C-alpha cells in the first residue's frame, strides 16, 4: 500500500525509484530478451507500480521497436493509481495501459493475472517486525519459504506465476536478502526456479531517501547452476584516497572497476565479477579474479574458525530496558537485590574494553540443577518493590505472559551459568571490529554478542583470535565474504558472520608474534597500547594469511 503520509509510507514499505536507477534496470532487462517479431504485442507488468517510474523507463527503451505494447500495473492506493494511470497515458497515448487498484499477491492467489514478457518491480519492503509474525508465517506457509520473510520475498516468488517462459524480470529490492541467514529460503527458491543473469549490489550509495540499501536483480525462468554465468557488480562507499575518475552519477561507472568520486565528494569502489557460489544456503557475494585468489590464500592458511572455539550468543534482551538497565542505582535503589554488572556497547574496544564504567542490570534468572529458571521474586523484597512500581509496563508485555513466563522476567536472559566463563565480547554494529576479552563474569547486553569460549581452548588461541578479529585483515575478509553494511558504513558483526572468521595455526612463528603483541596490549591495560601496537599487529596478521 502507498500513502502520501511519510509515516504510512515507511510502515508500508514505500520506496519510490530514482529515475537513473529505473533507466539502468530497464536497459539491463532488454539486454537479456530479444524481440523476435516487432509486430507481436509485448506485455509488461509492474506488480507494485507506485508512481510508474519503472514502467516509464522500460517504455522509453522498448517503445522505439515495439509497435504494440500492453501495460498492467497493480497499486493498492486508489489516489496513486489514478495519478500514475493519467501520467502514463499522457506520455504514451498509443499504449494500452491498465492500472488495477488491487493487491498483486491476492490477484496471483486468485489466479486473475496474465502472463507477461517483462515483469519490472520495486516491491514494498515490509519487514517481519512491521507486518507482524502471524502475517509473515502466513506468507511463508503459502509460498513454501522458511524463517523470517520480508514482503518483497513474496513478490519474487509470485513472479514465477506471471512470467512467460521467454520473459525477463527485473527487481529492485533491499540487498539484505543476499547475505542474511533468514534470506536463505528465498535465495534457494530463486536458484531452483530462475536463471539469474545479473546482480548489481548498490550497497550504501544512498539512492533512496529511506534507509534501504538496494540491489538490482535481472532473471528469467529456469535454474541457476553456473555461478560464472551470473554477472555481479558491487558498489560501496570507500574512504580510500585513490580516485580513478570523477562521475556525475553513481550509474556512470557501473560497468567499470575502480574508485570513482561523485560531485558531493563521496568515493565509491566499483567491482565487477561473478557470483561467489550457487550452492544451497550459500551467501550471495561477488567474486572477482582478485578476491578469488585472496580467498584461496586465506583458506590455505586457515586452521580453525571462530565457531570452533565457542558458541556465539547475542546479549540479553529485556524488552523493558528503562526498568531493568541503568547506570544510576543510587538513593532508594541502592540496595536492590539481583543487580549485576552489565557490558554494553559503551565498553566496546579493540582487544581491551573501553574505560567506561559498567552499567548494571536487574537480572531475574538463576540456575537450578543445571537448568535456567526465573528467581522467586518474593525472596528479593527490595527488587520486588522496585519492579512493582513498573508493574503496568512489565505486565503489558503480552508475549511474556503468553509464553507462561512471570511478569517480572527479562525476556531473553541467556544462560545464567555462562556469564562466569571466559568470553570474547564484540559490538554488534560498528565501523571497525571491536572484540575484547572479558573474565569479569559480567552480563552482556543485547547491543553486543559474545563467544562462550570452550574450556579446552588455550590462552594462545584466544589471543590469536583477538588479533584476527580486530585486524584490518578481518575487515577485508568481512567485506568480501559478507559485505553487509549500513548507511553509515558500519558493519553488522552478527553470529552468522563471526562464526566463519578464520583462525590460523597458533604454533607458527608469525602466529606466536601476533599472540605476543596481544599479550602486551592486555598486560598494559591501556587503550593507548592498542594504538602503539596496532599497525605492527595488522602487518603480522596480513602476512599470516598471505
């Protein structure tokens, strides 16, 4: 659905398409479909037509050699529907245009759609959290997908019902599905049902006003079996001082490799290659000749991975941080029971934590006979008195009550026994990696993850892992393997990525040198020590994997 109100647009996933992006997609689609008979009627579909930018661009490209064209668009906002219809009819008076005030997904379900030569779309981006878990599960069930779904997954799957066998489809979507674990089911569906011709990952180019990192995919019916047949372009902002040329628009260099600067001063790195893997469950990343050689060298020097040294967990989720978490427990709150030190993003640092004082959390869980359980709040009168002051807020967490949990519980406490173990803590969202060792027994908050280190893992291996995790090498590894960035250029260090970080054999001379440098940083207990040793440590890690 599309509304003029900004908040409603946001909630309903409305992201209108920039003209340059629409023109690029239209031209790419035409590359992969030959019009054999110019007298045939060409049928075009936009299942979420909005203001018609995509159809307008495609008509400009094919209108010169196609005499008979029919356009069908679906739009659930009646006002936008009328405006778009008038706009297209005015620009293309000789083309049959039908803008239907209907939901495309419902039309597919009710079998009221036709078959089309071109399907071009920028479907709504509505996440599970916004559409609701019940609706998401309904969509997943109908489409045969698993895990979390975004609304645009449904549009991609339903395209199979409306695309001719000789047709071509072009989609603009969020690039999240390329590399997130929950995107695996739709990636696998695409591989089994479509032949992907081209992917353009436009990363943090800020082409949309909304916080959407876009990608473009061009595909037809069939199967994707050869990764070398999938052209892959990647465009991400870089802070390199190297400039290969200046351009007026992001798309001016989209077929080139190198670093190009746009008028506002930002520099983008352009890579050309093919898809790294078409294996089921694999992430979809670019592989150029350069990155292929680099990854081969990394694999050759990998002994273990981070998943081998311990289980990776996200921190606790209270779903009422204003009640459970704080840095001021003085006055009447001074003697509240159950308070425990809490590590948050404020403590993030490389190898050693930041000097910031630990906040505290009112932690409502313990273990009994090795099993996690909520404490009996009656045994802690001051904590109970405090929590009762927030009873309305806490008891209104319906999901807690529906799960047969106590009204006063932290929603995701993790395992209370794990906090006392050695752990490597790392910040979830950060421009540069921030991994540090904690042996204090503190609880970890949900804005960080932590590795619950296995008992058998030696100190040397832990120190070597810290050297790798905080290096410029791992930034390159992350960008090649996962390349998941937010608008600000910050990376998402989630468990599904970190568990794949490589660890070299710890007994080699270079590994021992890296371990010694990490020990020196930890022994000095001064964040300035990181600055002193960091360049040398980076050089050693680079050599390890060369």
